[in-house]
C-alpha cells in the first residue's frame, strides 16, 4: 500500500512539474531571444506561486496560526486557479499558433506578389562641349595631359579637391539614422509566440478575475418549483431556502456570511435548510465569522446538517455553535412540521468518528403517508433516501464543479452535479453552493441560494 501511494505521489508530482515547465516554456522561453531576466522572472513567478499554494495547504493542515493562514490563503489559492487556466489557455494556443503563422505567411506572400518592380535609373550622360559657340579668343580647358603639368584642375572654391567625387548626403528616406539589421527585428515565429502567450495570459487572468468577483459579490437566488404527490393542499407554495457550502474560512469571512444571511432573508422563506460545509476551521478561529447566522429569519425555523468539512473542523463543536446561534441541528433526526416531515442525516464523512448517517434512526418509524423532505449533504446519499421512501432530498457538496472543467470530474463522483433530478419516486435537488472551497473563484458554476417552492397536486 505504501509503495502504491509513493508511486501515485511521484506520478502526480511529475505531471505537475511537466505542466509547469510547459507553461514556462510557452510564456517565457519561446517569447524571448535567449537567456535573460525575463526567463528568470518567469521561473521565479511560477515557483513562487506554487510555494505559496503548498504553504497554504500545509498551514491549514498543521494548525498554523489563523493570521498566517489568512496571509497565505489569498495568493496561494488564487495561484491554483490561475495556473489551471494558464495551462488551459496555452493548450488552446497550440491550435491558434499554426493558424496565425499560416495567415501571416499568406499575407506576406500576397504583398510580394502585388508589389511593382522598381524602375532602373537611366545612365548619366556627359553633355558634349559645343565648340562652335565658344567665344572668340577662348578655348576649352586643357586636360592634365594636354597641359603637360600632370595636375588636374581644381574645382573653383574647393582647393585640393580636384577630381574627387562628392560624397552622397544621407537620405532621410532611409530611416533618419542607421538602418536596422535584419536580426534586430522579431522573426515571424517569435512574433506568433508573443501574440499567443500574451493572449493566453490575458485570458487566464481575466477568467480568474471574473470568477473571483462573482464569488465575492455573493450568491444569486434561484427559484425552483418541486411538486410532491403527498403534499396537502394547505402546504402548496411552501418555500424552503436551501444554502450549502458557504465555506467560511481564511478567505471568506464575516462580511461574506453577512451577505449570505441578507440574501436568504430577502427571499422571506418559510424554512431555511443549511445542508453542510458551513465552515473550514475551528470555532475558535471562525466563531466571529459565523455570528451573522443568528440573524436568519424563517417562520418555521432554520435547520442544519453536517457536511464533510465539518468533520475536518470539529463537528461536535460546530453543532453546539450553530445551536447557540439559533439553528436546529438534525443529527440523524426528524421533526414533524404541520404538513410534512423534515429529516436530516449526518454526512458520510462522520463514519470515521462513529457519527455517520443513520437512516433508520431518522426515518424508520415515520408515517409514510406524509410527505418527507430529507437534508443530506452529499448527493450520493440519494440511494438510501430512495430505500426509505423519501419524497425530496436536498443536498450540496458538488459546487457544480466550481472551476470548469471540474464539473466533468464532479459528474464522475456524484449522481447529480447540480439541479433537480428524479430517482424512482424520490426527487433530488443539488445546490451549487453559496461560497467556494480553496480558490475563491467559480468558472462555469455560479454560486446560488435556491428557494424550493413545494407544490401540491391537489391545489
């Protein structure tokens, strides 16, 4: 087992090293003429970014001081997102690169074909001396041979310059200075590399910036109508505000929690369901950040179930804390509301601590003639919900993939990544979550708070 783990670790590190060398090559080596400061700066940026990212993850796992985690978290996590999209953008550039080179070659060939040939200059003609018109008593100037002196006549006004041709004046059309050497201009290959690298860097930075702005700006509100066959007419239109994966931690703090609370309260729900992964850290460090949850308002109360990150952060302490803030934890428990049952089970991550989900305890003795809504953090728990006759399960956990193409990987591990689907007589709704884990960035998976409106067929 240890050998397998070591081989996997070596393979992962090798892939990361190769990918980062490839990014450095395309962004820095291929865009410069030779070794120099640009290449060295590129190596420092990439190595430094990964050092911060690794330091961030290590600090969170070894219990480093919370102030240190906060300092490392922003640059470290953002580098993870930026490096992903730099790699994707450079890969896309491999498709653009030959197309751009071909375009430039055709353009240059077209210019050469359309250029007109330069006319040759006419030869200079020496005017003949018209001896017939020379005034009487004069004669043409004698040559040196005719005069017998062996000396050539001097040009008037310039003694000592006889017979020397004048040096041509520098032409202004030649560039007002020394002409540039051909090797001083970038080659077509270098020009294409610089254009593609610049576009890739701009695309990656723009994508990460826009995705981060979306998270910090707060979740949007989605409204979904879910018909339940057993729901009585009196409960038609009952509104449940579903919020998951807030992930309060070193990056998203009290201000973000206040935004989430204000957004939930603005929907005026009948019931609030917090379905796990509320925090990433201890009550000692994040208690003040979670304090705004005490302001949640709903006619039938606010309920909470644990997610896997609660078990990384001290689940028992957080259950006590949310209870103190006015939320009602459902630890493998059920409450009978006036028109349907509301149940909650612990996350499967609690099994390692002997606190895993217990469906028999939560659902075993209920009246199956009544509609039942189950709060369970992970979508994979749907199969047990079907076995116990649940009408609707509300989950989170997937983040909708958070960073595209993460949705493809999330789809391999979860029956539903986001939205509403039916499994037999049970419906499953999966929220994309209100916050973000790791990089405070979302691409292709907008954060949300969902208002589920229950519908009765009898209404």
